[in-house]
C-alpha cells in the first residue's frame, strides 16, 4: 500500500464536532460566488459514523434542486455499484468538495474550492471514517494534496494521515467513458475487501 504523509492534511481528530453544528455554521453560506446561483446548498448525506466517506466534486442539476448529493444518473450508478460490491449506501457518508452547484456544471474554481474547504475538512473530522473514496480529480487532489490525475493514481489504496484513501473515477464520468466503469467497480471491490479484512476497532 502506498503511503503519503502530507503536510497540512487532516491528520488528527482535534475535537468532537457534530455534522449538525457544521451545517449550522454553514447556514446560508455566501462565501463564494456559487452561493448566488445555487438553488439548494448540498451539505452531504449519510451515516454520521460511517466507516467510509465518499467525496465527489460538486452538486449537479438534480442535486442542486433536491439539496442532496448523488441523486441523479451518477447517484443511480453509484448505488448499483455499491450494491454489487456489497457496500450499502446507508452505511456510508457522501459529500462534495464544493457544496453549491457550479453554473452549467463547469469545474469549480480554485477560489471556490478554497472557500468551501473548511466545511469538508470539518465533515471529515466529525465523521472520522476509516476510508475515503475520492470520486474524480477534484476530490482526489483535495484529499491527497496532489497534482496527479486520477488515471495515474487509481487502482491502489493510499494511507493519507489517518485515512485509507481510494482515488477512483467519478460515476458521472463513466456515463461518457463506459470502459472506466469496470475500473471504478474494481476500486470499490478493493475497498470492500479492505473493510472486510480490517473490522472496525481492530488495529492492523
Ligand atoms: S460553494 Fe461552499 S463556500 Fe461557496 S457559497 Fe456554497 S457553501 Fe459557501
């Protein structure tokens, strides 16, 4: 397993902060320009004590309308994959790098990612999962503090501070690149195997 000891990464759980407290601080956030164009802020959803946290890029059209991550075509694909790999959506937590939809699904700008970063970091500290699945380049670069792209990094698990990190393709990308679906499934199976081999509370 590769090991990255990255300065500035979330290494320690410093305090108990609940997701509700983080959401209350977030409020009707306008810290970046995405706050002016969103319909609903998409905070995140799932088990607050999840062993696995999935991190995506940002809300799409359906997520923006419903206020929940991964509810559109990408969410359906993710649910199918989770089921095939023996993972359950109720046991995971899902959030995005930016909480508001970039107009026309453009890439989030560096300033927007920086403005939104504290919320995701706090979510990671609050949930304190064993593993983080980074869906796509933006999530991977945020969590792993790397410039490397997903095609170079995927296929392996990395220890990043406290977390086992699985960089892989975003489910939405597999709609346009069906050949990536097999790689995404293979990465999730690798994670499922790791979870089975490392039961909660048992140090390896
Ligand atoms: S993207 Fe993040 S920082 Fe920007 S307005 Fe939304 S919640 Fe606030």
